[in-house]
């Protein structure tokens, strides 16, 4: 899978996530509308499942190429921007403290986005640090709503690195051993419902990469149409499930179909990730019709992590401005302002934080002082 194709798909998926955040902020009732929910237009959980599958594929790819340098780059790219996001949270609090979330609700917005900035009366830098550390050890602290992703990405990336690194010295059947190990991790994570299917989706992406690698060696490739057809079936299944009541699921359980309920609910991210080939197919068909859309999505996909991190703050900043002005802004205008600010903030965040962080740890060379030589004056 080429980087351009991956970026284009990631752009569509991250836009779905931002759409869900907007729904929580100003159209909370719209998010729970049966038709909208079924079509997955604003289903961020669907997009997250697909993003984790893509992440597993890309991580497996680069772990086999860059090896030791890759894991350092990965850690830097994950941790440093997330720390910056927590600091941004503190800055947002300092410039707009107060219960403006409640005020927006009274002004007519369907405010369902439970934001600490809008509801907490006090917040210290120690609170921000504690929230970040709580995320790392497994507590879903809600100070930065998107921060739950960090610990999962760290655990999964380190696991892939350990598997590939441990097998790298094997001279025979290296790819097959890695594939078998990943399949085992996929089964274990699915059985124990780690991350409600997020871990399974990630390992599935890594499994697909090594299946493709082995297939290229054997010169036997499964037609892409087969994956798209299966993915369309999964998408249809998710749509049908989204339109049903809880009584429908209870009836399935009574008919000895509890496994289907488990698949569609408790491990939903894994199920949703299977819809990725169909979403990718639709995305690529759309981009073929317009080079401008294709270029925009490729640009946006390269900054998807930054978009994901700053979207919450864009909503909060626009909400603060609306609160300060004290005038009702139509919801569609509110959403447009949030999207525009998200793109601007994401570009700044990408250039100042994300890009430099990609190599910040690997450049340290585990204690090698060469990194500091860049700051020394050259001898005449």
C-alpha cells in the first residue's frame, strides 16, 4: 500500500472522527439518530477501528525496514505530540476558564461534549501532568478526550517491535514465524476483548501485511475484489446492527447467537475495521473524479494525527469565542469555524510539534552526544 493511498484513506477516516466530535458538541441528538448512526457518517468508532487496522499495517511495514531506529521514531512521534496536546489543554483553560459549556446549552446548542474546560472551576499544571500519567497506566481520565489512544498505540507498537525483533535472527521461515505470532496475538486479543477490538484490529493490519509479503514471495495474490466484497458485507452488517433495538440483540442471545452480539458490540472496533477495504474503495473512486479533492485528502492524511489531537481544542476555542460574544451562531457556521480552525491548528501543530518529534528520540542515539554537536560552533 503506497503512502499516498494510505494518507488519502486516513484523511477520510479522521474527518469522520472530527464529525463525531462536532456532533457531541452541537448536534448531540443527531449523533443518535437511527439513520445517521446506521450510515456511519458520524461514527468515529468506525473510523477508529479502521485507523488502528491501518496503523498495524504501517507499523509492521516500517518495523521490518527501519528496525531499532523505527521504534525510537515511533515513541517520539506518539509521546511528544500528546504531551503538547496536554499543554495546549492548559493554555486553553487559562484563556477561557468558566462554565461556558453550560452557557452554550442555554443559548440553544445541543451541547453533549463533556469538556473539563467548560465545567471545571480550577485546573493546575499538576492536574494536567497527573491526567497524562493516568492515561499511560490505563485510567481513562477525560481531561484530553483523545488521549486514550496513546497507551494503546504504545503497547501495540512495542509488541510488534518485540515480535519482529525477536524473530529477526531466524534464518528460516522468518516471515512465517512472525505471521504465526501475530495470528496468536490476534486470537488472544479478540478472545479477551482487549480495547473492545482495537488491539484485534491493529494485529489484523499487521497480519495482512505479512500475508501480502508471503504471497508476493509465492506469487499468489488474493484478488482485491474479494476483500472489497467481504468488507461491503461487513459494512452492511454494521448498518443493520446500528438500526436495531436492544431487544433485537437480546433475541439473538436467546437464539444461541451470542457470538454475533459479541462481535457487533463488545469487539465492535474489530468488526468496524473490517469495513476498511470498502471505505477505501469508495474513497479512491471519489478522488479519481477530482484531482483537487485527491490533493487535499493526501495533504490532510499526512497530518491526520495532528488533526486528531487538535480537533477537541478547536471546538473549545470556537465555543469560548461564542460565549464571550454572547450571540447565537448558527450550528452550521459553528461547525465551519471549527473545521477551518482545526485545519489551521493542525498545520501549525504538524510543523512545530509532530515533524520534529518524529526523530527526537532516535537522534539522541541512546546517550551518544552527537546530537549536541549540531549546536556547537564549527571551528574556523
